[in-house]
C-alpha cells in the first residue's frame, strides 16, 4: 500500500468517526456545527422530528445503534449515560423512566448525563470533524439547510443542486394589511391555503405505522373492531381523536392483501393504551391474522375545501356577507357601529357559575357590536362566556332559536358546556371533519358502543 493510499484510508477512518446515519431517512450527517448553532445531525433530527440514529461501521464503536440498556428505547433525545462504579464502562439509559427509577447499586444514577449536550453529540460517541476537515468540506448555510429539509419532505432524494433549480424558491405573494376587493383577497389567500393543504396531506401520509399487532373483536352492532397500539401516538408524535378515520392494511403471507377503513371509537386512556377501530365493512376481514398490519391516517380535504369555497363565494357573491363584515375582512377603515340592544336583567345560565366583572363587560360589549372577538389567556373562561351569549340571544329572540349556531375549533367541550347549561343550540365543528360527518359520528349507536367498551375494560 502506497503512502497516499494509507493517508486516504486514515482520512476515511477519521471521517467515519465523525458521521452518523439517521435510521428513519437513511441519510448521513456529521457532528459539526459549521455555520449553524447546532450540529448538522442534531439540526436534522429536530427539523425532521426523527429520533433514532446508527454509528458508522468503521467508527471506533462500530455499527452501533444507541439504545436504552433497560427498556431498549432508541430516542437519542431521551438517552444518556451512567458510568459504572467498578468497571471502566458506561451504561446507556433513557431519562424516563429507567434512569429515574433504577435501583442497581453498581450504577450511580446521580451522574446521569445526556448523549446530546449543547446541541451536538458527545465527542466520545461521535467525534467532531477537525478544522482541516471542515475547511476542505463544502460549506452550507443555515438557510440552505432549512430549504433542503423542506425539499426532502417532497423529494427524499433532493440535493443541494436541486435548490438552484428555477421555481424552487418561488414564494407565494405576501398577505397585505388592506385589500382592494374580495378578488385580491382570494388571489392571495387561495395559494396559501393550497400550500397548507398539501403540507397537511404529506404530514398525514408520513404518519403511517407498520408492524402492528391487532386483536380482533365483534361489536354488538355486528361490526368488526380492531384493537391495537400505536408507538408514535404514545410518544406524542401524532394526535388522534375519537371519530378520526384510519386505514388498516395487511400484506403478509397468511392472507391475501387486504385493507379496510374505519373510525376510531376509543383512544388510549388511564385504563388501556389500546385504540379501538370500528371497520365499515366486515367482508373479507383477516381475523385469523394478528401480526404484520399497518395503519394509515386518512387525510380529508373538507376544511381546506370549505376555505376555498368560502373565498370564492366571498369574491363572486356581493351579498354573501354583511357590508360591515366585508370591509372589516378587507382591512378597510370602517366607522364603528353600535347596535341598539336592550340588556337583559340577568346573564346567568343554568349549570354555569356567575360571570365576574371582566366577563360581564365582555358579554355586554359583544351584544352591542356587529362583530367581536373574545380572547384571553388560559383560565379566563372565554369558553364559558360564549355559551352565555347564546343563552342571552335565545331569551331575547325566542323565535330564532333554531338559527343559533356555534362554530368552534374544539366542538366537544362546547357541546358539554352548552348541554350542561340547558342550551339546545346547533353546534358546528371545524376541521378536520365536516359538520355532517361530525354529527353523524356522534350518534346514540356510537355513544352506546363507547359505553360498552368502557364497561368491558372495567371488567378486565
């Protein structure tokens, strides 16, 4: 071997100790900060929300995946090390619960330290490149890193050269403080809603869970119910609510390929970490199989379609909204208007506590204005002030009771408050499900099925 080849081999060996591969996307990153405040690997893990890595095969520690010695967790943001009291070795343990609850006398739990310190991996685990190696490498800016991470969401094989292609950096038109008319409003907000819809769809599609173990059951309505656990849900990476749709797939060897769509009737709680998915169709369900399933989140464009339709109607139909609201939405200077409202003698509602001075002032102000916004920090009871407005309106206009409606981002809490206060107003939901789908889901059949599920869990 020539001296040049030996030097090249030594250089490659040193570089192998400075890089680490993300196990989720199979991309290699170094432990150097470059022109950023965090190392490139940590920057990627944070941006992509990935948590598992593996060292290079030619690194001093070999092709090793850092994981908890006790529970096997591979979340590098939770992993740390504890030096053994007798031997010259360290033990990797996750912060919670293993390091906090360990009772092994050979480990000193008080000396636990994280593997990631000051936004980079510890040097004994992943060695930072030398200054000479960094000077010879290709420099990349923080802006390029962010753009490349965004591009990887659409194209996993994208490179820095792809950032220079025309059209990659085309930014949508910025929003304005004031708009000339509804057409300009639609032309600016329409593309923004489209971008948000595409991102939300990609996010949903990336939340697929594989290698799921399913336990089958038959509901009283003779529909198949699949019980399973989702690790990503337990770690907080994804969110799930009752009524959400999931697609369950099987592509194993024990049954022909199958997939079925259903809605969630039970989410993890204090009793059980399992999810209950009630399937729409019962034909061909592989109930004899329990392993090798995959679960996909079903993306719905309902909320984004509503936004686009509302903006189109707003631009085309002059009578779609009140003139006052029209100019307010466009940011025009509008002379303040005051409604002649006869204030009720009482603002109380059954089942709800009395309003304090600030809440009373807010309710009175809303009743005297055509358009109002109630907001406040958590704990100021904005959600309980709103049902009172409905109660007052119902008493003031008994003939308009059926036209009293609610639009809320979180419909169930408002339903609970309204029902406890005796209000029978129609409550409408916003994303992700349509109003019709939401109320169709909240049928007595589903409510009774959830109660039966709860009773079964308590019996167990």
